[in-house]
C-alpha cells in the first residue's frame, strides 16, 4: 500500500490542464482547503442537529433510502450514514450552489453532468466511527456505478465528490483507491472483487493524507474502499459528505420512493 503522489491542487473558477490530466489518468483528485475550518464546524453542527431530529422522529429512511445506525462509545444510538441532507437543510442546499462545485462538471466532458441533489442518495454523510458497538467503521471494495443497472440504464459516467470534515492521515486508514481502474472493462468493473465483502488490501491501491476542509473527487467507475482506523472512539471518527455529480436520465426521488431492492441485503454485509 502506498500514498498517491498527488500535488496540492486548489480548486478555483476553472480547472487547469494539469488537474484535468491528473484526474483523467488516475480517476481521482484532491483539492486542498476547499472549505474553511469555520465552515467545517457549521456543517458538523448542522448535521448533528439533523441527526438528533431524525433520531427523535425514529426515522429509518429518507426518500426510500435506509439510514445506517450504530452506537457511540457511551452506547448511544447514532446515525452513521445519512442521505439527502441538503433537502433538509437550507445551509447545505445553498452550499450545493457554490460555483466552484459546478467547475467539476468539466471532468465529465463530453457528457453533460449535474449535481444530483434529489437523485441517487442525494447529499450523503458517512460517519465512520470504530467502537465495539459501531456497525460502520470501514467499507469493502466497490465501485459506484452498478446502481445504474438497477435503474434500467447502461452505466453512465459519474463523479462522487467528498467534502471531508475530519483530519485523516494515511496511517489512520480512510479512503483507498486503485488508480486508473476507472478505465477498466465492464466485466472487471462488475466482477474483479466481491462488492463490499472484500476488505483486503490490494498491492495496486493507494491512500492519502486528508485534512478537514479538503475535497476529493473520484470517478464512479474506480475501485475504492475505506480502510478501518487502528484507533477507537473519537480518534477514529471520519465524517465525509458525498455529492453525486451524475449524467444520464433524470431519476428524482421523494418520500414516496420505493427502497431499491439491493438495500434489502446490506444488513447481511459485514462492513
């Protein structure tokens, strides 16, 4: 396992040739200090408020997508995966209008991309926390693309844009990718690894030093996983908001949307 040699890119009002070339080669790119520490705190406070509200309401789904629950160090119930957050927060809804996020659409050229605020799972928060009772401290190998097949369409290019709310040095686990696998064949995309079950390191994989406020972008077709932190409790916490930037047919979701059938099996997958 190695660190990906990624320059300290900054996202401005236009992608540079170097940035576009790096992403095209690797299928992932990191932009440093995308949001300030004060904004990170505001987002954490907002998400904490939404989490409390949903727990009080005993909500278990949003727009047909199940929430993922666990427990903190004190044994309190927490939500470890929240979805469609911006539809429940004016603050996060406005954030998705940031012009710099729209710059990322150029990474999908020649396809026309859009921010899927009410598609897929919307704005997601993954709250990784390792405790004896936590159910979400790592995630096995997967790509983000096969869900298109369940919607009855061919796999379309997409981006997953991560806004990182905690520091996560390479040694603490976190995001791992296999650079370049976004160019793989459809057979390798579907069958190279056992989706979500396989957590084993791969000699081709690379990781990163990520700081709170950084932004990552990965191609939906790239193989990636989240490695478990060696620490427990707050030292292991890694909160990442993911924004889907998608192409293809428009499939909005609402509170009447049915739960996709593949979610019925997620409770059987140990992650």
